[in-house]
C-alpha cells in the first residue's frame, strides 16, 4: 500500500515562519503544492516573506498572520483565520523558538519555547481532532539536538527543548491522537544556518552561559552546520511518509538524519 501523504492542497500552519528554518519549511511545503499560513511575531519580516512566497507560489496559497505564541488570544486567532481562509488545517509545525540564558531573558526562553509550544500543541490537537470539526493530520514539533544531548552552553534552552520532546511523547499515546488519526513527531536538529544561529556564531553573549566565544566556535565546528534546505527535506519526509509517527528525527551535518522512537520501555 502507498503510505505517502500527498501534500497537494494540504493546509499547513508554520509558527516562526517569517525567517530561518520556518521560512524554509514554508517554502518546501509550497513547492509540494500545499497551502501555508506563516505565523510570526515579526510583522515586517512576515509581510516581506509572504509577498516573496506569493510571487513564487501564488497569492492564494500563502498567508501571513501576526502571532506571538505567548499570547493565547493571538495564537487561537491564527488557527481560526487559517481554517477560514483555507477550509481546514492538516499540518501544524510548532517551530517558533528563541535562545536566551541571561538573568534578564532566561524566563522569556521558557515562556516562548515551552509555554508557547505547549499552547501550539494543544491548539493543534483541538483543530485537527475529528470531534471538533478537524480531519486528523500531522503535528511536527521543532525541538533541538540539545533537548536530547547536553549542551553546556545553553541549559535553559536545552531544558525547554527536552520539555517539547516529552510533551510530544505524551500526546503520541493519547486517545485523542489515536481517535482522530493525528500523527505527532519531533524534529531535533543540531546547528542550522539561520539568523538565530548567526547571532550565536557572531558572539551574542545573551544566548549562552559562560561568555566563552572560543568554546562556542569550537562546539559549532565539532558539530557542523546544516542548511535550512537540508532540514526542510527532513520535515517533508516526516510529513509524506504516513508510517512516521511517535518518532524523533535527529538531524546533524556530520551524522545525517537518524530516526528513533519517542516512547521508551514501558513499566
Ligand atoms: N538554528 C539552529 O541551529 C537551531 C537548531 C535546532 C533547533 N532550532 C530551533 O528551530 C526553531 C527555529 O529557529 P531558527 O534558527 O530558524 O530561528 P530564527 O530566529 O532564525 O527564526 C525564528 C522565528 O520565530 C519567530 N519568533 C520568535 N519568537 C516568537 C514568538 N513569541 N511568537 C511567534 N514567532 C516568534 C521569529 O520572529 C523568527 O521569525 C526554534 O525553535 C529553534 O529553537 C534552531
Ligand atoms: C541559542 C542556542 C542555539 C542552539 C541552537 C541549537 O538548538 C543547537 C543545537 C546543537 C547541538 C547540540 C549538540 C549536543 C552534543 C552533545 O552530544 C555533546 O557532544 C556535547 C558535549 C559538550 C562539548 O563537546 O562541548
């Protein structure tokens, strides 16, 4: 039996879609003939990305919606608008996230990455579920290699990413996911060449603890850096192969893409 989910005409909502990895995901989905809502806190970049993608992939296939994922009202409004504009939602990519480890910004890292992503996950489960008028589909949460393996430079960030992995793990085994045929997977990239990564590589001291840029550079060199296109190929594989469910996909320049199961041995 063919287990490929054709993306033609499918509707995707991508948070943090104005730039970086999210923008790459939006473009990969549009290339596969899906319709995409990019939701992002940054209106200037969001409008510019929307205009660029509309020119390439058609006005009717792309929309930008301003959304701060820490706001319950704004986030819910984006789901509503996407459903109204495109007739439903099939795919949610919870990608928006930030780094920040200082006394001033570490709690914001928790608010955006942990609470914001949980909010997106809860809304996605609601909008995709059959009992609330959904039609099932696929949720991909973007965590990080740092959510699995220790990264001595950014413990708060790493902790939020571990939380995203565990939240996905819990929803995978939920009755709600099974009843509505909702697949959930988590993407764990190592370094990817995006504005966030470039700030880190350029020495933005607010992104790490310790303030040792030599250590940051050495770490990046050891791990390697992926392009957004390489990570987008990984996303499309998760979305199109309907056997992919309850999985972690690790992506790193030197080791490639490696799938493992989210669930651990039962007690
Ligand atoms: N770049 C990397 O090396 C790397 C590696 C692994 C995981 N990640 C994760 O991938 C995701 C995307 O990161 P990126 O590198 O593309 O970063 P980026 O900063 O380049 O892009 C993130 C996008 O999210 C948006 N955003 C930030 N806060 C938001 C909020 N509160 N509400 C809505 N939108 C918001 C930004 O405006 C931006 O457009 C993040 O979750 C990040 O933690 C990044
Ligand atoms: C604001 C932070 C941006 C981080 C972006 C992103 O999420 C980065 C992830 C990168 C890789 C993590 C790799 C973890 C590796 C561990 O296996 C281990 O090798 C680390 C050991 C410490 C060391 O070698 O220095």
